[in-house]
């Protein structure tokens, strides 16, 4: 079985997620993020989160960076 290290794969993603979701912060998240200003500026495209995640997961499976789904 091939040895797999998660850190080179995720990079700083785990730290970014902890910060973005205020993981471990006693008061919880303190930032409020709104997309209204972006939409007013013309950035109105939408991405289906589930579809994007599934596509990314399949990308990594195809490159043998993740095991195939069982």
C-alpha cells in the first residue's frame, strides 16, 4: 500500500477553513460575509457547491490522489 501524506495535498486549506468558520473561537464567527456588493458589481455567476465538490473529488480520484469511491 502506498504511503499518503495529507498535508501536501491540502496545503493551507485546513487552516483557512478553521479561520473562515472560526473553529475554536469562543464567540464563534465574527465576520459577516455578503455577496451583495459583488453581485451589484456584475459578478452574478453561481456555482453549485455539491456539483463543484463532486467534480473536484472525481478530478483527484482520476489522478489517483484519492481512492475511488466505494
